[in-house]
C-alpha cells in the first residue's frame, strides 16, 4: 500500500538554509571556502552592479547599495544554499521605465511594495507555482531582455550625442541611435571594444580569472593614461559615496502608491521568476534542493531593505550564483561575505571608481546581454516543436516591442493552450473490441486482462474504454464518440480504469450520455473508477439507480448481462 508523503511543517518550509547549514556543523574549512567564494563573487559583482544601475537610469552607487544590503539579506534569510542576490540585468527595462514615469521616489516606493508582495506571496506558498512557467517562455523573455539591454548600451558604447532624451521603446530607440551616428566618438568605441575583447580573451585563457574586473581596470587605465575624451563615472555622476546612507522610508502618498502599484507587481513577478530560476540552476549544479517559498520571503525582505537604503530591485542572479558555486562555496555565508567585501571596496576604493569609463561598462553589459541569450536552447525549440517555437517567438517579440509582462502573459497563455490541445489529443475512446490493456484491478496480481472478444459481437452490451486525462479539452470529442454508434443496446459499460483525472466538464458530458441512455431504456455501468473520479461523477448526479458503479470490468459485464 503506497503512502503519501506528509506535508512539510511551517518551520521546515521557512527555515533559512543558513540555519540548516549551521546545524549540520559548519567549521573553519567551510568558512575559509565561503570567504574565498564571496571574494570571487564580489569581484564580479562590483563593476556589474554599477553598470546595471547606470543602464537602469540611476546613479552607480544605488547598484552597490542593492548588492550590499539586498545581497546580504538574500543569503541570510534565503531558502537556497548558494543564491547570491543583487541588481539584475532583467530589471533594467522595468526600472528605467519606472524612473522615467515616477522618478527615484516612485522607484523606491515600487521596490518597497514589491518586497511586501513577495513576502505575502511566499507565505501564501505561491513559490510552488512559479515552476509552472513554461521553458519556451523563460527562454523567450530572457532573450528579449538581452536584446533590449544590448540596444540600450549602444549610446555609451559608441559615445553618441542624441538630439533629445533616449527613447524607451525599442524601435524609437534604434531610430534615435541611427540618427545620432554622425556624432560617434571613436575613443568610446575603442574603450568599449577593448573591454569586450579583454573579457573574451581572459575567459578563454582562464575561466577562474575575474575577466570583468580585469577588463574594466584595463579600460579605465587606458582612458586615464591617454587622456581619452570619454565620459566617466566621475564626470557623469561625480563619483560614488564612501559609505552606505542612513536608512529611511521612501516618500509615500496614496496617488503615488496607486501610480507605482503596477510597476511594483511587475517587479514582484519578474523577481520571483528570476530568483527561483537562479535557485534551480544552483540546485542542478550542486544536487541540492532549495525552499522556494522561503526564498520568496527572503527576496521580499531584501527588496524592502534595499529600498530603505536607496537601492533598486534585488533578486537572485544566475551569473553571480553560478560563480559562487564554481568558486567552491559551502553555504549562504559566501553570499553574505560577497556583500561585506563589496562594502569594503566601497569604503576603501570609492575614488577609483570615478575613473571607470561609461563606455567600458557599456561593453561589459553587451557581453552580459549576449551571454543571456540561450542560443542552443532557442535552436532546439525552433527545430523540435512548431507550437513551442511559436510560444518562444511570441514571447520574445512582445517582450522586445511591447512589454515584458505582456510577453510573459501571452507566452504562458499560448503554452497553456498548446498543453490543453496535446492533452485533449491524448484522450482515447475505444469500444467493444479486444484490447490488450483492460482493467488494472481485474486480478490479484495487478495484471490487466484483455477484453473478452465476444463483447464485440454482443449487440445488447456496448463497452467503451476511456483512457487519459478526461477534462474539458477532450469532453466534446469523447461525448461525440460515446454517442456515435449505430445500435441501441440494452446496456452500456464505460471502463474508467485508464482515466487518471476528470473535471466537471467531462463529468457533465458523461451525465448527458447517461440521460440519453435512459431515454433509450438502456442501463449505464461504470467500472474501475478511482475514488476521486467517482466523487466528481456523483457530484454531477451520476449515481445509482441511473448508473451502476462496479469495481472491475468483469463485475460490470456480469451485472450488465444479468440485466
């Protein structure tokens, strides 16, 4: 007799992985490994956090605040051993649009609200449902975001001077960039090209070397030594602060709250998807298993925390999490150390950051955007399934040319329709003929017996066998098949042995068939229905005396013959 696993307790669901790791016995060897991993991730996160912040339309220090405060809280409270939080490239489009529409105060309030939504979602156990986002949708919107990020960096990489503000939508942005091509700055092009080239070369030589930091340092040194006419962090933003600001609540009033609420919900949706996908990647690399709802709560607290310190949206990031795993992290302490090292860098080396050319950061983000596109997965989806290829293309196209959330919703809806169509096609109806698989309960050994070949010639009894998930997508076709018979028997036997699930639409179709059989003075016998299926049928008035339920096909046939 099989037993269902017991439901995990509240404490088990929401205990941070840090507590789990400490309970298992965390010694000096683990601490040393996590310190090294944290330093490695911090070296990667330092230029990346500033680059993402600038691309999002805010100052670079806000990216560092996000990585420090948000990254520390994600690792402290999260449900993954190896998740590293910080600003993510996926948020660039949403954050930039929010800043343009509502300013910095609106962005901070939206980040705070999204944190509250994530906490509530975690306690409502919505993290269990994020895994149902179809693979073509995630591939499509990730590629769409990558295309938008790449286009958004063209202005700084080419050193262009636009006639006005850079448009947000994709096509107007490209047209504005094309119009500004005569203003191209060759020095900026050289710096961006040097950054991209060094990142690729360093990674080809040794994957363990900090390619991003080496490339940014070399580009900054070249710009300073040769006094190149390129914009830097200092010339554009006046450098970055030496310390974290004091925490304070964002500006709040009801009109602003209502105005930024859609943005906050978009932050929460994208953050939950991004962070849980990152946790799944870490699980696949380590063989561990994360706690999705605990992770959502941690992401929510982190977003609340980063909004108090003036940061932007924080989420688990795949690039930093994968780097953390490869660097030999043992647990969440590595992510916490990454945040502390970033704080140390900001305290000690803030003046040096002012020399970083914006063209170098643009080149870095171009490489990040290119790596975000899962080219192998895209080609596989395009080759293997027309339906999933359509989902991919629609999601990507809407993400780029319309809106990220529209792309996800449309892709999910198309995937759901595709799934329903496939499931409906898998439902089969067989009638009065020898079949090699009949009732799983026909004998004690669990072997299915074939139908009696005599059934096919018995004009008084018609046997149907339904197999598959019997639901609304297949109800019409199954109902038509049940009624498509040229004889008027005295009894119908419907074998439910191979029906795993039934919904109300399908039960209604069976009810209509039973009523039609009654009009023909024919009896309906249902065999081998699972208890859950039988309950749903009974809820639609399919029960004795109009319908007789039998435990096996043999029993149903015997009852039908006895009349």
